[in-house]
C-alpha cells in the first residue's frame, strides 16, 4: 500500500487563506507555500497532521476532506515535510523516509513520495525531540538576550519602560535588508552597518526626545505612555516603507546538519549562536572591567548617588541608549534569520518575551536579563512538545504572572523598599 504526497512550492495568492481553516496556514504572511496532497488507495486522507520546518521556521497544518493541506513558507530554500504518523488511519505507518526534504525545483515543485504499509510506527523518541528543541531554545534565548540586556540597561539607568524597544529590534533587521539587498553590499558588511545605524538611532531618540523630557522633569508614567505611541507610529512607518509582506535577508533558510546525536543545526543557527555568545561576553567584560561599564552599573544601582560621586550621568545615559539600540538591532537581524523573514511588526511579536526575560532576571540587571532570556527561550521552544507551536509564546505570559506573584524582584533583583 502506498501513500503519495506531492509537495508543491508555488506562489501563495493562487489560493486565499480561509480564516480558522487548519488546512491553510500562513498563506497571507508568505509568498511561497508547500501544498501537500495525501491519498491512500486513491482516497483522500483527512485529519493528518503535516509539519514543515527549515531554517528556524516551523508551521503545521491538518489535511482537509480532500486530503490537502497548504502551508506558507518564507523562502524558497529546502524544507523538511513531516507526516505525523499518529494521525494516520489505524494500522498504517510510514515505512520509508519521514520527514522528506522538499526543494524548490525549476518547475516550481519537487514531488516527494511517502511509502506506508502495515506495521509499527517509528517516531522520534521523546529524548531526541527534547534535545533538539532544547538547542533551538538556547539559540532563541541567546538572540533574545541581546534585546533584553539593552532594554534592562535602559530601564536601570533611566527608569523608563520602553515599549518602543520592539521597533528598535525591527529597525536593525530593516536596515540590514536595506544595506544588504537594496544597496547590495555583502551581508558581512551590511550587518555591522545595520548595527551601527541602530546604535545611532538610539542616540538620536535620546537626544531629541528623552533627554529634553528628562530635563523638564516629566514623570515616568507619562514617558511610558509616550513610548507606546512611538511604538505604534514606528510600526506603521515600517509598514509604509516595506509593506505587509515578508522580506528575506541573504542566506536565510537552509537545511540543518546533524551535529551530535539528535542535535541538528543549520549554518545560520551556528553562526547566530556564535555571534550572540561573542557579543554577550563582550558586554559582560565591558560592564565588569571598564570604567564606563562600572559607571553604568553605578548609575543603574543608584542614579542620584552616582551623580553625587562625580559620574557624568547624562553621558552614561547616552552611552546606554547607543548600546541598547545596537544590541536591539543585532537581535532583530538574528531574529529575522531565526524566523526567518522581516515583517513590519516583527519586533512587537517578541516584545512580551523580552519583557518577561527582563522581569524574570530582575529589572535593571543586565546579567539577570541574560539568565531570564535563556530561560524564556528554552521554555518557549521546549513547550511545543506539549502545546501547539502557534501558542508557544503564551507560556512567557504565564512565567511573567508567576514571577510577579512569587518573586516580583526577579531572580537577581533586590527587594525595593516602598514608603
């Protein structure tokens, strides 16, 4: 008995996505799609779960009464298509390769055949799935830590809860696309330039908005409300310039390579983790070993006392805004490769995770933000073993509520005395 599955990569607009249809997923977000037709003895197989993954992107759909499922994908790079054997008819198992690798062929499709028959179903063990998702979580957590540390430093030195930090994340990815694709500079040149532009944005925003408002003694609540307005404005400015679709950075996607046992990482994943670790180590050395780093920690600990001790608080604040913008921009670039893809609202999609990481680690503590980001990243990725991937970010909200109830000062934070 044979089950034929034709995986077709084609432009999405040919078939509009129907709301609440589990057989059509992410068609409006992406320009390409993988179409899967499942038939058993020429009869459609309904209710089978199909998972598409590759380059850090993962989505799933369920076949309809015609045995069809269609999943939008962000790039034309190879993807792995997995049929969940637990959802196939009773007594039927895939006897051949599962998952299959699907390529974007010259005729816009590459057929793949799954073979099935009677027998026991071979599925990946829980340990191997857990290990693979754990590595994905570490990768995601390191990327998240870059944005979280920037936000934590800004909060620590100014007391400002910056909701517009999400748009600083998006700005880095958009600038990388502008320099690397529009201007067509090499990506190894485009990424550092985008990070520098992100740092310049942080300086410009502080110099033009936050510093004058601090001098006028505007309250933190009013400033927080202003950040929400800036976030909304920035988001729709991005949409005006790049549209509502998904843009791709050069080299996005790719097949994962088996590293050790069940651990599989793509070249982009390994480079991303290397960059994140290197930058995080440099930030830690800066905070611990340099005069400006020690001054930053002093201002974050007690702004008034630092000023009385002769530290130029305004200079430290400007430096923190530059560093926070650069870290957020780099995080946005790596996030664009992890998703993969650049969208006008990509920053706000992880804003809750960034805040959860900062609160978990302790408000205003850079090292706490690192620990919190790693914990949130691992939680988000590992949770897909038990919950649908579409709602995996909701777990961060649960962590946020739990931390506020049990230990509101965070893991590395200190209790604040009120009154």
